């Protein structure tokens, strides 16, 4: 059974009379990396400051390792946490001095200091920089030092606010890999806030989707991608194809939805005649020049209307009577000779689709 390192209950927080956060329950389990993902202005940084005891909530209570935080024990608990801002802030002195500073003020023995310094230097490959000054390092190297400085303290709980947002792509991937490996090796309980989906999906043991001050859904990345709880979550996490239709048939849990002269098959429990919105995941859509003989129920004939590069994939948009998007690799695009104006068959499994009712916006079906 998972053990909660920190819990927040019945949190309500206001700024200048405006409600910023409304969260009945929030927790992070020991040893996990919980990523709070949401758009700018959702309240992520405010939640992080409250969770790290740097800001008092207007209402609600916080429990650290099962003990309620009060004015008497707050300082003692805060000393067992580390909060890193999104901007680097170094003390005077060399890299080595910055890494050891937190240990010295905590009274850690010199022998233990040197042991931890060696460990962090090895994990983040910092040996060449120990005698350098932070301002002499690149942004990527500075962030390595920043993260190592937090981990060397061995906090019970680590808070990171947009830790990779200011890094160039060539540094970001390297540092994310190193940090993730180090965190897992040390079972470091961590809470990260970010608006970057790619970062969140890579780092998270568990995700919490925060929109307009409310946590709309929590769960593992694949659970949220496969079964978004509402339209807001589906839209935010990149489910770009949301198609409105009406259920015209139902058989053994399989919905038959009529959309723009097409029938879409999806598993669910909506009733015949009920309007739904079907969500397609672009990475689940396959393209073919001919309609294959497979068990896939959903095939749509469509014309390519847009080709766009997105990070490491190419987004192909097709007009199938409704706009459908597919993620393909560059080799796949070249092999299929995809170009604007050409027509292809687009296929997607019924089990990959989610149908949300337009009545209440809640997820009605779950694939087996």
C-alpha cells in the first residue's frame, strides 16, 4: 500500500478576493514523482508554494508524513524539504562550495559531506566543474549544479518549479534523463510543476492535471492519455481530434456513432440517441494507401490537407468529413509519399477511442 509523504485536504485559496485554488484532496506518495501539469495561470506554482509550506492557505490542512502541520512544527518540517525555483540562485564561491553549503548549515560531518559530494559529482558528471564558479558554466551545467545541490541534502520531499523550462533543447533532454535516473535510484519523493506535456509524460510516476485551480484528474500517464476524465483534460493533454456525433446503435458495449456521413465504433455505455464527443489520439491513427483486411473497425477515406512538424513527429491532418490528425515518423511519411491533396485510408481501433457525453462532459466509456 502506498504511503503518503504529504497530503492536503479541503484546500481553498484566494488572491484579492478571487478564488485561485479549490482542491478537496491532494497527495504525493513516498518515493514517487508527482507532476502537476496544467496551462499557465492554472495555479500550479501557488499549489507548490502551499505544499512546500512557503505560503499559508486561506483554508485547508496539510499533513506531512501523517502529522498535521501547525505553527509549532512547521519550521521543523520545512527543513526536511527543498524547494527549487525556476531561476538559478547561487551563493558566492565555487561550484563545490555551493554544493556543500546546505550540508554545512545543517551540521553534517565533513566526512559525510565529502561522501555526498563525490556521489553527486558522479551522478551528474560534475567533476570537471567543482573548482569553477557558477557564472562560468552554461545554463545546462548550472541546472545540473542546481539539482545536485538540492539532492545532496537528501530531503524527504523535493519541490521543483518548471525546472527545465529555460534550457535549450540539447541540454534539456540530457539533464532530464540524468535527473530522472538519479531520482529513481534514490527513491526521491518529488513534486514538479510544469506546463510542458512532454516533460510531464517523461518524468511523472503519476500526473495531476490542474486547470482553473481544480485538479481535474490524477493517475498514471497512460491512464490519463487513454481515458481523460473530461473535455478540458482531453484538450489540454493533446487529444486534438474531438468529433461530435450521435449514438445510433449499441451492441455488447460497442457504440456506433454517426459523424459526418461516417460511422465510428467505440466501446462505451452511452444510450442510443445521446450526443457524444469522440476523442482520437493522433498516435493511434494509422495511414494506408489501401484499406487493409484487419480487425480494425474504424476506417475513414480522407484527403491530406496539412503536413506539420511537431517535435519528433510529423502531424498529418486529413479531411474525412471531419478533421482527423495522425502522428507519423519522417521515414513513414517518406515511405507513403504523403503530400497535400493525396488521399489515404485512416484506421483506428475502437478500443483506442474515448466517448464523452456532451451533456455532462464526463467520460462514459472505458476500453477493455
